[in-house]
């Protein structure tokens, strides 16, 4: 079974291949879950898209930030890509 850090590394590689524009935002890990019945790691990444803090000149600029999330599922045993998804709404 892959260690959590190995699963995250594989998931980042897949993000770069499947959704390079999201990977370019340097997403961070928000949540990681091992799903025992399906033997897969589900890793939720998030990134902020829009005006950066240094460029913000008003409160409206800060409110324009858009939070983008992706869920990457990789095989717990071999790290094979299972899916890259948008997370379900609430």
C-alpha cells in the first residue's frame, strides 16, 4: 500500500497531466481519505484563483477570489489514476 505522501505525489503528477491550469495554481491538500472497500486514496486539493493579496487594492478585489477544488482518486496499492473530479456540491 502506498504511504500517504506517495499517494499525494502521484496525485500531483496526475493533476499536472489532466488539469495543468489547476496544477499551475500550486494547489494545497485539504483532505485525504483512504477508502477501504475500494482500496483507493481520495485526495481533495484546493487553490485560490483570481487577484492575489499583493495585487488587491480594495475589499472587492479580495472578494473576487475563487476557490477551486479537485478530488483525485488513486489506487492505494499501485498509485494508478482512478479519477480526477470536481467535488460534489455540499
